[in-house]
C-alpha cells in the first residue's frame, strides 16, 4: 500500500468557519507533511512532522493549526481563513523510497 | 539564483516522440532526486526516485542524474497523450531534510 488518502476532496468555507483537513497513511512512514499549492506553482511546504512531533513550521499563519494524533494520521485545522488561502492542500509522507503525496483537498474560502 | 531551476514550458510534442525534461540545481548536498507527474487538480505522483548519480529505467521512463554537473533529466519514450501533465523535479539533501521542488514543466502530447 503506497497510498496517502485525504479528506475531504473539496471544501468551501466562509472566513468565520472552522474546518479540518484529514490525511492518513498506512505505510509506516514517520515523516508527514502539509503543503499548499496555488495554480501553476509547485507545492510549498507548510509543516513537517517527524515521529509525531512538529519539526518544521515554515512561518505559516496561526490560522492554520496542524495536529498529528498518531503515526498514521495528520490533521490541519483551519480557522478564520482569508480568500487568498484558497488553494490545493496536499499531504505527504516519506521514507527512503521517496515522498508520497495524497490527492489533495481543494479549498475555497469565500 | 533559485535553488532548483526547470524549463517551465509549455512543451508540446507529437504522440510517439521522445521527451526530455531537465532540471539544474545549485546545492551540492542534494543526494535524492525525484520526478513527479501532476495532472490538473490532482496530487503529484512519484514517477522516479534515484539516489546519487546514475541512470534508472522504469518502462518508458528513464531518469538520469549527473551530480558533477548538478543536472538531472527525465526521458519519456513513445510519449502518449495520457502523459500530458506537469512534471516536477524534486530533490533532498538527506532523509527528510531540505526537500525542494522545481517549478514544473507543462507537457502536452498531441495525438
């Protein structure tokens, strides 16, 4: 199983809403990542979790709050987002065989 | 100078052509090199993964790494319309460290 799954596939939210993105992998990878991708741009790193601990936060605004409940799950909690936060949010996990990405959640902030 | 450079394209080729995609990089510490294919509105799909210099072949895809020139390539033989996508190179210095994407090349294979 080389699959990273993400839910939901699409999300529309208002600027006052609170929502969460979920990511799951069962490959035993101990490093998991959140990326943000705008149209026609490569993915940009947001957060890195290593062994369930946050190891890198790329100066992401506090309206994005990551959580790693266990080694297979990664959440991204969203609150008071701005329209410019609309993007494809990608989860990834990695081992020595590469970095594996999920299908992404397409987020639209109204 | 950007850490990883890649011709953004778009690149259009006829079906059956050999496609060459390339990236150059500046950080000599990069050891792991990857190529991803990304269809519109989908997540990147890992195509090829190589460690250090050398060639790797998988079906119609061949990845080459020349660390002395800081240059990596992906060749696609007998290209198909289904290969139309954005191709992203990516690289990392050590396991889980400093993982960087190139800007991506948009490829269109015309029937």
